[in-house]
């Protein structure tokens, strides 16, 4: 009984698996780096460092393009998280700059990464809204909230594909909580501003009556 073909086959399989493992290790390191870069880009945006944020996004995009080669058809799942972070940071950049929101083809990511990244961006919009309220920019905060709700409404119909886009329903649930929190805050802020205006008007009437 000859085992030559068996040995040759297993040797070939071993070489293929070794190559796959090497690509996997490179991908794991790269994805951690890309996620870190995108996270730092988001921090830069919140602190008004737009140019630094853009440079980091460009770097992340270049790395993603390079490592898509390593993922091929068998390791694409390892790119989901970094692509998701890249989408989140890219959408936030457009929101901060008040420019057109990039589409999935613009960013070169998968549909799943785009959808999940868009939902993650809702949390960053909440941070922007809180910052605007602290700075007395209520009107701007309301505009961001309107977009926040609109974004959620656009993604929500895709909830039926949760079995294909893992974690979609969970992220929708988190986004809904964030939106409700912001709605309450904006309502309270509106009441506070109305009360201040009412007090100021009363003080003016009292001053006029005394005069």
C-alpha cells in the first residue's frame, strides 16, 4: 500500500496552514494598530484637532488597503472590527466638518462593518451634543440630535438581518438608549432656558414698573 499521495497531501496542507497562520498573526497585530489609530483620530476630533485626525484616518485607510491582501477569502472576519472603527471615525469626521457622509463604497469596507460602524458613531454624536450644551450651543446640539435620530432610523430596518450582521440588534438597542438619554437632556435644557428667559422678562417688567 502506497502512502506517497497521502504524505504529499498532508505536506501541502501543512504548508497552507502555516501560511494561513502567518497571515493571521500579521492581521491580528495590524487590526490592533488600526483600531488604536482610529480611536486616537476620534479623540482628536473631540478636541478640535481635525488635521491630526485626518492624518490618522489616512494612515488607517492605507493600512486597511494593505492588509486586505492578507485576509484574502479565509480571514476577512479579522478585518470587521478595524473597518468598523474606521467607519465610525470617518463618519464622525464628516459630522464635525458638516460635509457629506461617506458611503460604503467611498470607504471600501464591507456592508456589515459600515452598518455597525454607523451605529457606533451615535455614541460619539452624543459626546458632541453634550459638549455643545456645555458651551451654550443648544441649537447646534439640536441639529446633531436630529441627525442622530435620522441615522438610527435609517439603520433600524436592517435589524431583520441580525443573523447575518452579528450584534446588530444589540447595537441598535444601545443606540436607542443613547438617543433617549440625549432627548431627556435636551428637553431639560430647553425648559431651563425657557425659565431663564421668563425670569429675565419678569425682572425687566419689575424694573420698568419701578421706573
